[in-house]
C-alpha cells in the first residue's frame, strides 16, 4: 500500500511540473513571437525601431548642361577696317584703343568746313535755278495765252516751252548737287559700322586722311559676339 501511494504521489508531482512547464513555455513563446513580429514589422514590440527620415523629390524632365573643357583657338567672325570717304583732316578722336563700341557710335570727327561750304554753294545755286524756272514758267504761260488769242506764233510758243524744259533739267541737276553735298558732309563724322572692340588707332587729331584702301585703316573693329572657336 505504501508503494502504491508513493508512486501515485510521484505521478501527481510529475504532472504538476509538466503542466507548469507547458504553461510557462506557451506564455514565453507567445511573447517572444509577438516581440519578434513587432520588431520586424515596426508594430507593438517593446523595442520597436525609431522612424527614419527620408528626403523625397518630384522627378522632372529638363535639359542638362554639358560642360567640356578643351584647348582651342578663338577667331572673330568679322573684322572691319574703318576708312574715310573724303579727304580731310582729323578734328577729334572719340575712342580709345581696346574700347568696345556699338554700331553707330561716333569714332572720328573730320574737318568739315569745305563740305559745309560746298553745301551752302549748292543750296544757293538751287535757289537761283528755281527762280529762273519760275520766270520761264510765267513766260510759257503768257506765250500760251497770246498764242490762243492769235497774237503770237507757234515758233515763239515752242521756244518758250523748250526753255522751260531745259531749265527744269538744270533745277534737277542743282537738286542732285545739294543731295551730294549733304552726303559728303555726313562723311565728316565717321561712325562704327559694326559692334565690337577697337584695335590700334593709326591716326591722331591733325592727321590728314584720304579715301584710299592702300594705306592703313584709321582703326579696326573686331566683332566679339558671335565668335568662332576652333
């Protein structure tokens, strides 16, 4: 009887220990699984990791500037030689060597007294010829009236008309002379024909210049934009 009680008691103890171990294992196993799941998924684990800041930007399509460094030779596309169009004396130089100028800028002023005098003469001659033309027009009109009244012959009328036409041609020539004199006067102011940088200035105030391509230019202007690179 004693042996049976001892065996029974031993079995009860073993069952209690086994049951307690199973409960403990189940409890700890569940917490570990939950902790691992929380750490892996960023969920409810006790030691979950902190959030990480991530910078974002919207993707765009645009041109990308490609820069290339290489050796080359810079060459101007246009070099202009500035020369006078009339014979005269340099009155004033308005630029310096190496100065950047724009098209139309004043470069040199020439002595224009001769050109101004020629223009005044041309204007006076035109006024004289216009006065003569007006007188011949009155004579032609009078001749026509007398011819219509049979007081003057056809030959006289024809002569007055011919004189009027000849004088009209003289007036046209005088007008052309005035235009030419004005053009020559504008040549006394030499302006930049193009934009660029000035080179060596070969004349000074008081220098005599002539419209010739044989000698050196007054100055050269080198175009800077656009420019060629080879």
